[in-house]
């Protein structure tokens, strides 16, 4: 059994699927990827048992092959080969020989039959959503940064995907701040929600591109399937109850102002230099038509940034973790952002101008 | 069903004896306390077979009058208190009027005593329940209590006795506890006719040294703190003199040895920052306070006490000890009587300080590189242009007297850690001071300096709170809920001061609404539970500070200079000066020592100089 393939044809799909392969594993086969070649098509599959990515490439390979090889080693070999090199792969018993020009690599393989391939959950598929790659990527990027990381409230270590009527809502929170975004869908569905694990979200963002091509999302019990381009991604979902985000998002905050996103972002970044490295606290002092950002650190150094804004609300002195603010300003893409406050103890709402679909809520810090 | 009836007096005494006289050592403790309460200045103890066969305590105290001798052996008879008021303000060691009666109930006891109002001494004996008539005896002063065959009539208890050696060990410990508390009394302990311990009346520090050994007193510092009617004094060992077991730990409340959870917690916390977590500190501490503020009538053996205001006692002990432990190297005067001795000669106690023989055995290992070693040492010195560092001619003169002038800073005061001369293997800084050589672990030292800086910066300010967007509710028991409610009703809400906002949602549910910003990524529920448990038990919680310090410790470790970083002489000197100015700089964050001293005498010994 041997196949021939161009190095460049193999490299891109190879690096796409290798992302989820864990370096250290107790199960040796999980550091491998599944390689299946059939005459005019090659399919690469990688999994970490929580999610699986498979990618198929249409190319004439002139043979058939089905085996598993170390993802990292194959990737490293392909990467360091010269461009457009012609790679020949041939299996010999439990080994595979990767050959190109005068380079020869004999790699160990494990049987393809042992590879833990995830399959689509049996039973009726509940919901099939179609959405453009570009808009899905944008939605994910708007909320992804607010996800918790290794929180004991495991249901926060992911994003909520909620389909309700003709709307898709995506929410991420770590208990201190919450990011919400929403988009309209082509048709109407019954209400359904899943929590997509953190790792899946991050991989998805990497794999999605800026095209208008459609992503088909199938939501089944305990599983979510994403299909776009040559890529099929299957992910388990987090079994848990996501907190009721609607109670957290405030409404009717009176004191609000609109500000240029880049301008306030840069000010925040400058002010954060002198914020306490552990607290990351920053004070926002609002008076008529003026916003001051003040930070101090443990060495009694102080930074002050003043911005001219259109503000007619009541005077306010409110503290925040500046990282939470910089995060949101970095991840939304509009020109202007709107900050709304009630008082120094209530949450702050950040929205973007001319778009009601995005909301970011952050709790103040009592410095 | 048998009918209910009053127990015979003898049986009642035997039951009571079970609590009071757990083993020979407890009988010894009771009798020694009686002797001290009688105002004795000389007490001698003679034991046979670990105190099981015979225990004889003689003193020169006030004695017992003839007509009171029989009463002394009767239950609930005492001269120490007479009313409830006395009980509430009890200043004597004993007060229950039980001990002697209990002991008499389970042994053959003989009490011989001379009272100043009598013409001669009198003796009374008892065997179990039976008292003999009082008969004249030849005794010129004090009282002799002789107890034979302990537990002769309670075979069940006798079976629980351990070997003679074990029982003697316990007796010796009881004796030691009493002896430590009264340095002004002369004590003698004999076992099977051999004198085991002879302690002449002396100063407290001398007594501690005699009882606990020279290595303890060399490594311990003296402290004496008082505030608001509380006084804590005694000696506590430096963290480097720590033990694997909790053996050398003596706490006295108004002269009475106690084992109190509250006090040990406070002490433990004071050491927490400087002691490795599985080591135990060594100390002899005396807490003195108004007897009315402490209840000793908790348990017949009186090793437990209750404080009327446990919170302030806890706080006081913690602060007093914490402060004493924090004193930087530069200013030893207030605590350590002789810095040079306590640091330099601490060989047996500090496992890290190589003793003389160990140095010898190490010579082989170094043998192939001494030339290079000295070259670096003196090479650095001779080309050093820094006026603060020593010049090469003083360095080559090993006479400590000639070196006395070095290591002085402009004000004429000495730098305790001297001046750096070199760095070896990128790990240790060598410095010389008037006593000789100082070796500093630069990473450990710098780590402590950074850690203290971070801590001081944060201690000064209020704890910033991070309110939670999604409050975390959890199932709590009644005690936890009650603690929260109690704290909320106080004007200075302890929870809020620690950066917590906890609300009662229902009689069994609490919600954490805010947590300290520093710990925003921690498990809020576990943290809240820890804090509540601490607040309930000790009135104050250091759970937050502890967690925070852990974080700071990690930060400090990353910020500190690593091994193999080559430091210049001015950098090394700056490190030494920082150490002198930093609290607790004798140990790194994990309790390891940061420096030690090799004196000229030790160096001379190594080279057999002056022999």
C-alpha cells in the first residue's frame, strides 16, 4: 500500500487537524492522527476524545492507505521538507516509510482500526442551523474572551449556544463579566441550548475563515457537529445548566456615554501600566463631559488619563479590573462603544453603537 | 432493673480519680502543684519504678496543721478557695479540693507535715478509704507526701499502665512543666535513688536552658510584650530551630501549664510565614492576665482554659509573637541577648549549619579546586575598587581583632552581615563581618525581601473587593449561617474587612456576593467556608491573608534573582543591606535559612590554627 502526495497539499490540512492533538497522553494512539487515502481523496482525522476534526482533500494519490501516525512528527517532517516536494508513503508491517527525494523516514504506526473515531450521535438530529463562516467567527470572537478557564463551575468553561425562535444567542461568562451576542437566523427553531467546550470554541475560531460560505451546525443530544468546507468537526457538549444570563444583563442604566473605541482602549492600556499588577484596578471618574482613568500601584505610582466625552449624567467614581475592559475593547469591531452605568456598586454595560445584538456586562471592583 | 442509690464515698472518689489521676504523672503534677501553692521554695521528688511503686514529694512549704490533716485527704476540702468569688478569680494552681482525696482513694498515701503553729510534725496515712489516726512525726519543715502502690485497688486502671520507663518519662515531663513555670524554686528529681534533674533556683532564662537544653536557648529569643492587661513573655525558638514533633511546646496561662487550641492556633499562625509547613516551632511562653478573664474550671486536669475574650487573646499572642519573629537582622538588641552567640554557635540545632566534623569530611570533595576557590575569594578582593568593600590586606589577616574595624558603615555602626567578597557557583554570596564568614543563599534571601515588600504594600491598603456578576450560592449549616449573621450585626464586619460579602439567602443557603480581588480565580465557596470556620473558632480569620501570601510567595519567587545570575560586588552588598532591613529575612518563604555564619573561631578550628 503506498500513496504519492504533494507536500503542500498535505501540509495545510495536516496543521489544521494537528491543533487538537495533545502532546502528553496516557493513550498513545491519541497522539496519532488517522490517515485514510482512497485513490483521489485523502482524509485526515484527529481527536482528543472530546472533539474530533476530520479534513478531506481531493487529490489524486494513486493508491490506498489507512493507518495512524504521530501527528507531531508527520507535521514536523512535512513542514521542513522543501516546497512542492513529492512525498511517497508506503506501509511495511507496523511501520510507514515517508520518502521524498533523498530523505527517508521510517515511522511507527498503530492500526487504523484502533483509532477512537467519534461518530455522529445516533437518533434524530434535533436542529440544523446554517450560518455564514464569517458571521459565526465574528460571533465567537465577540464572546470567547469572557469564558472561564478551568473554573470549578465546569459549565462556565465554555460558550452557551442558545437557539430561540429565529435567533442564535451566544454567551460567555466567568462569573465576573459576561459577554452576550446574538444574530438572526434564516428560519425559526424550537428553543434549545448547548454549552460548547472552551477548546472547541478556540479550535473553531482557528478553523473558520472569512468567507460567506455556510457552516452547517447540527445539534444532537450531547453533541454538536460543525460542517464547513472540507472540515467536519464533532464536539461533545458540556452537560450542565448555564446560568440565566438574562437576569444579569441590566437595562435602564441612565448614565451613559459614547466614546471612540480605539481612543479609550489606548488610554486604558496606558493607564494599566501603573495599575497594581495583581489587582489590575483602575478608577473611572466621570464628570460632565470628562472621563478620567486613574490607576495607582503598590509603589504609589500613579497614572491619569483624561478623555473628553459627551457626558451629561451624574458624577461617578467607579473602579474596574482594567483587564476586563481592555478585553472587550479589543474584541469588538465597531468604531464607537457605549458605556452605561447606574451607580458605583452596580454593573456596567458596554454596548456597541448601532448594534443591539452585542452586550457586555462587567462588575465594578471596590478598590 | 436495679434500683437507684447513692454510691459509696470510696467509689465516688475512685471515679473522680479516673479523671484526675490518669497516670502516675498526673498524681505527681497535682502534688507538685500543692507544694507550690503552699509557698515552697525547695521541692524534691523521689520516684521508684516510674512512680508506680512509690512517689515521694517533699517541700518546705507552709505545711498542714494537725486538725486539718484528715480533711486534706477528704474530697472537696481545700484551703485555696472558699467562695464563688474566689473560684472566679482563682490564682492558685489547685482549687477543686479533689486531687489529694482522689489520689488517696486509689493508693496507700502518707502525709507528714509540719505547721508553724504546732510543736512538731504530724503524720496521717490512708489506704484506700481508711484513714489512720493522726500521729506525731519527726519533721522540722514543710510537707512530705508519699504515695505507694498507685492503683492498688483499681486493677482495671493498673492494667493500662505502661512500662516503668514510659511512666517515668511522663512523670519527668510533668516535673519539667512545673519546673519551667517556677524558676525561683529549687527542684530535685530522683528516680530509683539516682538524681535525674537538679535545678537550682535561678533566672527564667537559665532555667529554660537547664530544662530544655543549651541548643534551645542558643536558638531562641526572649520576648516580653504586654498590652491591655495581657502579658506574654518567655522564649521562642527561631524558625530554623524547628522540630518534627510538637514536643518542645510549653504554654502557661497565669503559671498553669495548658494545652489550649486557641493559643496554639495563634502561635502556629505567627510562625506560619517563616516555618516550613511540616515543622513545629519550639517555645516556652507565659501568658499573664487578670484571673477573672480566664476560666480554668473546664476540666479536672485543668489543661484546658476558656478565655472570656478569646478573640483579643488570640490577636495579642499572634501579634506579640509575629512582631518578635519579624525583627530584622540589623536590630537584635530588643530580643536576642547575644546575637553573635545565638547565630554563630547554633550548630546542633540548625541542620543546615555544618558541624565541625562535616566540614572536615567535605574537604575531600573540595580538594581539587581550592586554588581556584581562593583565587576568586581574594582575587575579587584585591581588584575591588569599591571603597565600601574590604581591602585585600585586611582580608588576608585572619585575626578577628584586626578585622574589628572592617564592616563599619559611616555612622560607626556595624553591618551585621558585613560586606560581600564573592559569589560562588552563582548561588551563594560570601561576605565577611567582624565575626568571620557569612554565607548567604542569594535566591532565598532575595525571595524573602521581595515577598516582604509585596506584603507590606498590600497590608497597608484596604482589601479590594470584586463583587461577583454571578453570586455563588451554597448549602451551609446552621453554624455557618449564624456566623454570617453575627458578623453582619457587628459594627466592624469581619467578613467585609476580609473582602467578602456573604448574604444569607435562606436558613440553609448562603451566597457569596463578593470576594477579595486577589483571589478572584479561587474557588469562592471553599474560600468562604474556610473564612467562616476561622471566624467562628478564633474570632479572626487569616484564611485570606494565607491564600494571598501564597500568591505573593509565588510572585516573589519569580521576581527574585535566580541561581547562576552573576552579581557584582555592589549588587551583593545591596542585597545584604536589604536583608538587614527586611523583617524575617533569616528564612526564605518556605522556612529555609537564608544565611549562616561561620565564625573565625570555627574557621581557625578547621585549619587547626592556634592549637
